[in-house]
C-alpha cells in the first residue's frame, strides 16, 4: 500500500481530533449530573444552576480552558427523542401576508384565489404558488395582479414596489420578494422570543422557501405555554368598549329574534341576575323570568356581567355565540351608531357558580369598531414592556409608548375618564383587561396591563411585546413533544442495542475469519470513534433513528472487510502467496470495484433519504452517510495497515478458522435452473401483496401520511384499549383509535379531531378533551401534570405529536418521490457502470420485488402484530435502506459476472452466471448475516418506538438476499439477447 505513513498520520490525527471533540460531551454530561444532583427533582432549580455557572471555567486542558457555555456548545447534540423537549414546524400564514400586501382587498377574484389556494392540498407546493395558479385560473387574464384594488395600492407603490403598468409575471416577482421579507421578519421575531424563553441550545431554522420555520426546544416542558409563545401573533391593540347598558337592548332584541330560528332547548338553566337582567324585567308574560330555557342567547350565560362585560359564558359555547352574533339578521338589530361593533372574548378566568364552585368562564365584550375595523390605537407604539406586579401584588405587564403613542393614549384615556367608559387591551383578538380611567388623562405614555395572569404569563407577554409582532399568524403544522423520561429510556435502549450489536458482530468476525477478524474489529472500533467525532465536530444531532443508523453502520463497516477477506481466500486457493493474495484482493480488479459500486448505491439512497426526509429521518440518513465514509476509510486503509504489519512480521495471518475453512467452497448449485419456480413463487407473493394492499386490508397509514394527533399515554395500571377508544370517540365526537404500545398499561392514541383547523386554541382544546375523558383513570393527576413533561414523569402523556393536513400531503409526496427517485438513480448508475441496461433492469426488478414484498407483509400483518406497523416517514426510511442493501448483494454478484465475462471462464452464459453466484455466496450470506444480527439486536432491544421501522428493514434484508440470487440474475439472463450470449460463449470456449 502506497503512502502508508501518510495514512497513519491522518488516522492518528483524526483519532485525536475525535477524542478532543467528544471530551466536551463527557464534561458537559458530568456538569449536568452535578446540576441534577444539586437540584433534586426540581427542573427549574437545575436550569438556574446551569445558567449560573455558564461563564465558570469547567474544563482545563493545561494550555487552555473552557467555560460551561463553551463546553455546552461543543458537545454532541442529542435530538428531542433522546433529550426530551418540543419540536414544532410553524407555517407563517402567507394568506395573511398577501392580504396585508393587498391592503385587505375586497376584489372577488383575489379573495376567491386565496380561498382556492387554501383548499388545494397538493403536496410539495407552496401556498404562494397555489395562489398564483388559482389567480391565473380565476382571472382568465381579465383581472391583473397590478390592479389598483389588489397589489398596485398606495402601500406597495414606490421603488421596488408595484405599479399598475406591470405584467402579472413582474408583479409575482415583487410579491415573492415581499413574502420572503415577511418570513425573514417572522424568523427574527421568533428567534428573539425563543432566545429569551430560557431553554438550553434552542434551534430555529427556515425550511427552504415554504414559509415554514422549524423550532426545537430541548428540555422544554410546558406544552401549552410554549405553543402560545410561538403561535401568538402579538398584535396588541387598544379599543374603546361599549358598556352593558349601551348594547343591552340589542342583546334583548337578538335573543327574541333567535327564538324564532333556534330549536327550543329542553335543558333549563338559571340565568345570571345582573344589570342586563334588569333590562329584561317587565310585566310581560313572555318575560325572561317566565320562559327560562327558551332563550338561545341568555340561557348560555353562566355569570354576572357589568361595566364593559356583557356576561360570562362557558368556553365551549363561544363558537355558538359567535355564530349568533355574526348573522346578518342579528347584526341588523344593532343601533345605527353600533353597526361596526366588534364582539370579542376575554382570556379564560375562574368564577363561582350558584353553588360557589369554581368554574371556567370567558367574558364577552363589545368593542367600538369602525368601517375599516381598526382600533383606537395599535400596539406598534409600545417601545418597552416589563413583567411586574400591580398595586395589589398581582402579576402585570408595564408598557412604555413612543411620543406618538403617548399623545394618542392621553387623548384616549381622557375621553374614557370624561365618559366614564373603558379601554380594552386586546392581544391577538383576546381581551386581557378592560380598565376604566378614574384619575384623568394619562400622560407620558406609560401604562399597565392587568388581568388574571400568573408570573410565567406576564414574562411571556413582556417577551412577546419586546420581540415585536409577527407579520402574519404562525400556525403549528407539526409538533412533537417528548418527555425526558421517555428520552432517557430511548438512550438506554439505544445504548444496549448498540453495545450488544457491536459485540455480536465482533464475535462473528473472529469466529469466521480468525486473526483477520480481529483486525477488522480494531478498524470497527476506530470507525465508531471517527463517526462520533465527526458528528460532534460539525454539530450534528444524534437521534434514536440515528442510533439505529450507527448500529447498521456496524454491519456495513465489516461489509468491505468481508468482501476483501473472501477475495483474499480465493487468491490463496489459486496458489498465491499471502502478500500477493492481499495485494490482489485490495486491487481494483480484486474487491475494490465491488466495494465502490455497492457503496455508491448506498450513498445515492442515503442522499435521497436526507433530501426528502425530515427531523429524525434526516438524522438517520446523515448518520448512515457518515458511517459509509468512515467505514470505507477504516476497512480499506486501517485494517490494511494491521494486515501488512502482520505480513512483514510473523506472516501467520489467516482469513478463516479451522471450523470455517471450507465453508461455501466448491459450492455448485444451479440457481438459473430453478428460476421458473422462483418466478412463480415471487409472482404469487407480489399478486397476493398487491391484492391485500389495494383491495383487502390496505395499509395502516400513520399520521405522517393522513394527518392527525397521536399521544403516548402511560396509565397507572393495565388498561383495555377498546374501552378507552370507545370513551374517547364519544368525547371527541369522532373515531379515536387506541392501541397497546409495548406494555399493557401504555396506549398510543390517535385522533383526527379538528386536524384541518390551525391555532393554539385548538391544540389546547384537544389536550383538555383528552384529559377530561381520561381523568377517571388519573384521580390524583392535574391537567398540567397530565399534559406537560417533567423529569421523573411516570404517568400521563409521555409523548405527543401533531401532523397537519397540508404537511402530511407534503410528506406523502416526498415519500413517493424518494422511493421512485432512488430506483431511477440506481438504474442509471448501474447502466453507466455496467454499460448494459439489462444489469439495471435485473437490479430494479429485484428492488421492486423487495419493496412490494415488504409492503405486502405490512398490509397482511398490521392488524394482529404485537407492535405497530404504520406507514410513516420511518417506514419510508426503512424501504430506502432496504433498496440500498438489496443493491449491495446484487452488485457483488453482477461484478463477479462482469469479471468472469472479461476473463476466460469456459461454459455457457448460464454456467458463467451460476459460477458467479456460487463463488460469491460466502460474501452474500456473510454481509446479509451481519445485517440480520444487528437488526435483530435493534428489534429486540432498541425500543418500542422504532420496532416497526426495524422490522421493515429486517424483512427487507432477508428478502433482498433472496431477490439478489433468484430474481436479479435470472432477469439478467433472460433479457440478455441470444446474439450477445453467443458472442460471450464463443469467446470463452475458443479460449
């Protein structure tokens, strides 16, 4: 081997750099252990401890030292499935941005195009492109984007803007730039909010040009609070309000009108006796008092109003009341000067019912609107906000306004003082408080927001106001919440499976290859060091699927060594000396060509998986790709150094043991002769699989593909999944699936309830419905403890995820393209490498067979298997991995066929192919056996969450080995023309 000294130098340097990079992870983990011990079970205390030592030197190397913050930034990052925390994909509402750019245009073509774009669920297409397509279709050239009532408005005129002489294509470029600027603005606002939230190593990044933003908050635990922080637009407004006596007559008239259209409710409720009730008291026989239970509006009222509060209502009734108050036949009953009134709700608060029991309620307000629906003062005038406490010691938020805001605020408060009216402080269309003014106009622009806050809410509100408002609403398309206890269980499972898989691979290599196996194992150890070193150096994130990728790397790491060792054994049998056999096996015409071809197919499938995958699947693909590179380096160069050193010294190297010396030698099985039987068997399997997939069972599509929410819920004792499913279905009013997940006291609950509706309120509603329906199983667990995550959590929601309808379409589209793209790229590569399309066809036929076989197994078995067999991103990752490994075995055989065709082996073309399969059988079975060993280890010890993912690969590797021997090569034989066969046979037999 040339440049042996240079390779040693780089190997040693690489090892030292890897050890150096990984040392930060060990130091950081030690510091975290100390913090945990100091804090006990108090996560807030632990976080404060770590924050307090951020600038303290914790790592001294003699020539330099590092603070904890520096160590923390250099450690190997763990994904949320290992660390615990919250992962969210936000969609900045491009619809809102377009409305703003068009100055809320009333143009019917514009608004219909917005609606059509929202209804279009075509995957992998941005909302902006959907809008442009819809506008082109709706306008038919008659309406232009540059119309004065659309984008050529006053707000978009000027340099770089839109004028009414522009073509649609020119306007599209401007709008695209403006939308990109809005997304960038949203990204910066969210970055500021997150930086002040107080979690370690938050990650926020834009996802291409989709308007989507990925947010990862490791260690975050308060689910509802974080979603409010991320999803809140922070549109602060100050509105003048109507008093109850000013709109009381309207409410009475509305109630009377509703009596004529609403079905009479049989349930009788006690209406709150308040100032509004006084308006209704008369001598009429049809008075409210004499007709309780027949008042559609007032029967929903559960508490006393007064001042600006029109009444208290149950949160569940707000949608019904909104429907009433938006009806044209109801709004027409408003007085002439009240036609622009805007009805809004407060944030939830607690009141006493008739039995003095605490109940949750929301307040109804009527704001003084105008034709443009603009507030008396917008929140953009706020220059600073701080969390504080009011005069009664309750949490509040103080605000300072700029000079313009201070002037408007003085006028507004002066008017409220003189008219004895109220000013509603509204954030994101929710009233936080509506104070009156008792001491005259407020000068100086300083004010205070009070209400039913806790300390965390005031901190978040001040944070949001300081960071600024989002240019558009941010809807949560996808979210994953993982509890720290679940993350630790994943780490334990991953560690056990990795160590066990490593030991089994090492034992097999020593058992089968003797001393050469020891050298391969040393190379394998270095491979793992290099792999982790690279991940730590470049800040890559380790996930649970990533650990699966590392365990798979254990199998592939010895793959190249197996090919080399088998070739060396062949060379030794032909009478070459040890040094000559080793040199030949490492040559291009020895094992290198097969190794390169096999690993190129791996790289291609891994790259496609990385491009089309998201989240943990990207981590799996990245680990796989890094593992391929490090495996090749250690197998080809590091193991060679040990082998050459042995040859130069004792020269007692063996590539087998006494037991395995003659295994698979002189094997002469006629694989081609039985091709009719294998064709029939495979055809039956394919037909049965397709019938099951398309006509009988279908596939168990997970929420990644169809949208929905899933919750992993741990109960205090074993539970009946069917009973829970029925109870939840009744509570949600839609089918809810509950399945045992691992132990019989743990369920995976899936629902599609309101999955097409976005907003933090919907997410919180689902969480509360789930808790209310299951509360009887958790008698001593509050909603917060049931929903949120914390260290040591043993019952309640351990993990949850949400995939919106639009993003599920993107995932499904990406998955199809990933599988088809992988097959197409491999077809082209093999055709270029082997210079005959028949090789590519044989390989693709085998791969298609494998994919259909695995899909068929999942379709036939998902209903009764004791583990989940869902179609999701993990499954697609498994399919692509199977494609790569199936190609590996096939390429090894094809390379030997090419070698024999170039050589002078005698016999028919079928004889040459049979000989190629038989002489590579040891390689094929050994490489497959390594993969099966590590996959079985992962399947048994890797954890419940990835068991279905591993099972797909396990089946795929077994079937892939079969198809390489009994499908790929027979197809090659059958598609090679007779003329080509005759040319090959004539050449060989003449020789």
